[in-house]
């Protein structure tokens, strides 16, 4: 499930910002499909400003569900109900560099550990996804009352009696100091430079390991 909206506070419209000739949303959908083969459902809001996002998601062949703007937990619960899901992989549309193996890796860990919620540990911010059981998500949607828990979806799962687990990052992917999420103009400029350099020597979608190596080379040049 890909969480997306146009009304970001720090960088409005970022999910449709251009990245190598495609909107960031397209990169997110592409990477999720390449990694898991599972259908991608874009969960956005009912606000008119997100109509353009819906059109782009439909152009990409993704299903779309529209729900509350600030109660994202309710929006996710709505998707679970409409599609009768049993598990959910949560990604956000400001992360165009998700590790290609992350969705299946976290889903496998979720099922094997019989956990409620699983997340990668040690990957660069912006390269991770979260896996959770639909039953746990619906329970959280019933129980959570704080605005923060409703807006950010999984904090309630991480602390209120749910079975959570982490998957340690492989050594060559462990780079928590590298930021790959797009929240500001500087983030967007960095990701554009990174993808331009990485795609010059790798086919799309570029593996996370190659993005990490490319980021290190770019950093070395700037010193």
C-alpha cells in the first residue's frame, strides 16, 4: 500500500515532482512492483488537490482508494476492508529508493515470526517499508485515539502490546546516515543528482547497493 498526498507541509506536490523524466510516484510504484510482484494500491485523500495524483496512479495501473487526509490509519483500514487484505506492506510516496528486496523480506519475516508488525533496521532512511497483518492494523484503527497515532499509522503498533520484529540490514546495505527520503528541496536535489549518476551505470530500477555506492562517490567528490 503506497501512502501519498499532494499536500506535504515542507514540500507540497513532491510526490509528482520530476525525477529522471518520471514523477516520484512512478519510481515508487515501479520499485514496489519490481520487488514483490504484488499489486500496488495508492492510498490518498478525498481532497480535490489529490485528483491529479489519482490520475497519475491510474495511468501507472495502480489501484486507488481515497480516504481521510489526516486520519491515515483510517485510510489504511479502509483499503484493508475494500480489498479484503490479510497482510499489508506500507510504503510512502516520498521514498523513491526503497530497497528492491524489502517488501518480500519484511513480508516473509512477518509470516515466519507470526508477528503483527515488521520493519527493516539499519537501511538508509527512505529505503525501508513496513509489513503488518491486516488484523493488527484494524485493531490499531479501533483502539488508537491520539492524533499522532492516527496520522502516522504504525507508532501505535510499535508500542501497545503488538508483536513487533525487526529485520537487520545486510552489512552492505547498512547505511543509516544516508538519507534517501524526499521531504525538502535539498532532499529532492540530492536524489535527482544521485539517480542521474546511478542510472548512468545501472539499469532501472537501480538496486539499493548501487545507490549507496554512488552516494559515497558523490560525497567523496564534494570533499
